[in-house]
C-alpha cells in the first residue's frame, strides 16, 4: 500500500473531505501544516504522507487498496499461552484457522499503515472484503465468505488469549472419537490396534482387521451394549490413518527412539549460555568411521571445546580407554587444560584408567544420563560435520547408511564387481595414519576457517584466537607418564621378595620399596624391561623397576646389586634402632622398667578404710581356736620393774632432731601402707596424713627412687 503522494495524486484519488484539484490540495496542506518531503523522482515537487490525510480520506483509501496476497501465514501468531494443550485440528480445520489469522493480520497492518482507529479500520476492512475489493487467494475466500467488524474483534481476542485453535472450524468434531473402532469394548479394540502398530508399524489395515477378529471375535460391543459386526476394511484404513496422525509422537517414541529424539523430544536451546570462555567445557564422544582403511574399519574419537567449537580427532582401531587418553593428550598439549569434561556412559569413557587420568589432572568429569545423547549436542554435531564434510572425500568411503552403501556399489559396473571384495569394490587405499594426517589438515585448513552458525557466523579460528584467557598447560613428559598403560586391570601390585611379577616376569623394585608394600605400576611403552612405580594413589613416584631378563642386563649381577642396595637401605633405617637397643641392654632390666611404671601408677591410689562386721560360723570358731597363739608366760614383778626403769631412761634421752625429716615422713607413710596391707585399721589422723602425703611430690620422688616400700623401708623411727 502506497504511503507518500503528490498533490496531484491526492486530487486524482477524489477522497472525501479533500479538494479535487492540485492547487486546492496544496492550500489544504499549507493551512493544516502537513509534513512533507522532497520528491525523489524526476520532476521534483513535494510529497505528503498518507498519515497526514483526514481520517475519512485515509479510511476510503485503505478500503480501496487493501491487499492480502503474500501475507505470511505466521503473521499475527503469538506464542500459545493456554494452560491446557490446544486440540489438534484436522487439515481442513487448520486451513480455516490459517485463513482467519491471515485476514486478521492484514486488517491490523492496514490500520497501522493508515493510522486509523481499531473500530473504523475493522469497518473499512470488512466492507472492502465483502465488496470483493480485498484481493485474496481463492482458498481464503472459500474458508471465509463474508466478514464483519464484530467477527474481526472476536478473532483478535482469541489470538491475544493464545487460543488460536478456536479459530479452526472442524465440522466433524461432533462425530470424531465416537466411531465403533474408537469406543468398541470400552476402548480395548483401539488399544489393541495401537499395540499392533507398536509391535510392527508395517502391519497393513487388512492384517490388523483380521487380528482384531481373532482377538475379539466376529462382533464388537458398542457403548450401549449392542453387538455389531467388525467394521469394513475401509473403516479400519481411515481409523488407522487418523490414529497414526493423532498418536504420531508417542508411536514414534516407542517404535523409533532415535527418530523421536531428533524430531519430537523437547530440547532446550541456549542451555549452555553460561559457557563464556575457552576451555570451560569440553565434550567427548566416539563413532565408527564411515570408511574403510587398508587394515579395516576404525573409530573416530572427537573432542570439542564448546565455547570456540575447536575440534580434535583421534583414530582408534577399537573403542578402548587408551584411545580416550591419547585423544586427551593431543587436546591438552594443543589447547591447554579444561575445567570440565562431559561424556556419555560408554565403557571407554567411564573406565578406571579414564577416570584416573581426569582425577590426576583435576578435571571435573560429568556424564550424561543414559540414552540421552542430546545432552552433548556440540560433539554430536561435530562428529556429523566430520563424517559428512571430510570422510566422503576419502578413498574407501562406505556411506552413512545402507542406502548410501548401495548407491556407492551401484556406481560400479556389475562385471567389475564380480569376484571382488570390499576393499577392491570401495577402492580402499589409505592407512589409518594417512587418514589421521589428512583429518588434522582438514580441521586446520577448512573447518577452523569456515563461518560457524553457532558462533554468529564467525570462524572457529577467530573465536579461539580472540580469547585472552590464560591457558593452563601441562608438561608433555609428565602427561606421558600419566598416560602410560597400567599393569593389569588396575595397575596395583604387591611387592614380594622377588620383586614385582608382571606378565610372568619379575621386576626389581627400588631399594626403599619393601616386600609387602602395595604399589601402582605403569608400563613403559618404549621399553618392556622397565616399569614406573608409584604409591597406590599415584601421587608419589617411587622409582623405576627393571626386569633383567627383558632389558639385557646380567640377572646375577642385578640380584647382587639389589641385595646390596636393600642391605644398605635397611642398615640406614635400623641404625638408630640398634643404638637404642644396645643402650637398653646395658641399663636397667626391662622387667624393672615395667615394675617401676606399675608402682608409679599404683601409688596414686589409696584404699580408704571401709566399715567391717564380724562374720563367723561354728566351723570358723573351731578353726580359730586351732590356730590361736599359745598364751605367753607371765612376767615377774622384778622384770616389770626393770622394764619401767628402762622406759624412764629412754624418755630422759634428748632427741637429736625436734622436727620430722622428709625421710621420716616417707618412712611413716610406708609403715602406714604396710599396716593397710596387713588389714589393720588406721586412725582418723593417720588416714588424713596418708591421703594428703601420697599426693605430695616428696612422696612421688622417694617412691621413684626406692621403689616399692613394702619390705624395703624401715620403721617410722628409722633415721
């Protein structure tokens, strides 16, 4: 629809509320201060916009010049906002819906271009449509014979509510879903037919009809209980075609999982928008190579840096963990160390060797959920690019499918194929090394310099070279050690007195590795007679172990050197131990040390007096009389007088010390302990003294010096 007009063009249109002459239009424009611009066409002059004209004039012009042809069917289709999923209309109903949406979009566009109000624009558009002044395609006119402003308003409300399915006119909706095959036997017939399609999607309608007859008999039960004969073949054909369309997604999920994932399964986009720098996330995967080498078919292992889309490939004869390690070696030395690596759950990606490598380099290893290849889309896409962009260029290409293989074989003359094998038929000429070299060159020269859709049409080389992030590099030699194959399944070995037994050969370990130690062993790929020995965690390098039978050295000389080294190592380890053993032998006996420690521990405990009661029986009384001491003879008066005189003389003696010495206190405590040991009862004063004194450092010092006081210390009066 034209938007700018000269004064002569406006006059020629004969629009309401506007002059019919050029000069009159110019005067109206000057009086109303219409906006204008210089006319670019020959002849010069000025042009006026459609929006400057009066409303009535704009409406008249729009009514005459509405055009719908060429309006895209997606115009005016907002994202659906229904909480419940909209019913899927049949093809005819979808056609009616699209016709209404196209007309609605055209009406909105006409109102916007003419700057008319909604009601006036709808009235103008509906009038023009009914007068056949709106050029539309025949199928639109057939779907919508006439139009009113109220109808346009109703369609617009449904569109803004996200319920565009309401615009679909399905005249068969009232009958749909109520046929005999839909409702027979409470829906069991329909379920049975769908199950047959899942079992074999290639069953014909006639075969399914016969199987329904065999399963349910010659009559089916209608909803009202009436028994009706099995419908005709045509009814089955219509019903099966309708169900295949209605249940297209679930049937595809059950019969073709790969097709379901690629076509229908919900998949988010920009789920990796948090990846903002190189080496933040790598994705790894593998696939059989779509070509034959001279020694057979290989697999290609691919690593992709998600941010830059850099690709690294490695060819392997068979899928194994060592191939993952060698792919990582190439990528690590070329790109640096990533922060995270994502793989699927293939045995080669979750093997102990692979996990050990990731752990040794401190990489976060994330695995996808089983059977969810869409969780690593970037490497899947890279493999497809490699297989379709590079592999077909090589001799020995076998195609990406059976159909491709048949086409390749078909290019050869039948006579040329007689008596030939696959290698001759497919012109197999390249070795795996040749393919690896050419693949590296193709990635470097072609892939990295081709605009990439995922990089906003920039190239891989541009994105990778523009990065200013620091690259964490690893030492190649250290990496080679980590990639060295483990001895056996997990590399763990126990050292015996003969050394390490590996593949029926003994390796002599370093002197500081002793028999009985568990170690981690890695083989040297370049020297069968040498292995690398680490601690069980692999974090500490213990040295090399050599096998004289494999590295060409004299076995006897090697054993002798091993014995000397072991003896020297043991001598260095045991020197301080031997010295201390000799010191102990010259000193106190070991049993005395034990007794001294026991006495020290026992001295800190005091057995306080306990309340006692006499316990006797006739037998105990008789036994006591048998062991009663003989009564001492009586003492004469003269003896008593002499004893008293002696006591008086002793009392008159002046003592040398008036205070108790430490030794006397210790002797008194020892005497009290001896009385307790004999079962005697102490007085309250004696008990308080003994309890307080055994806690005193003076008591512990005498105790450690003289040992057990029982039987070794004199009486309390001993000096």
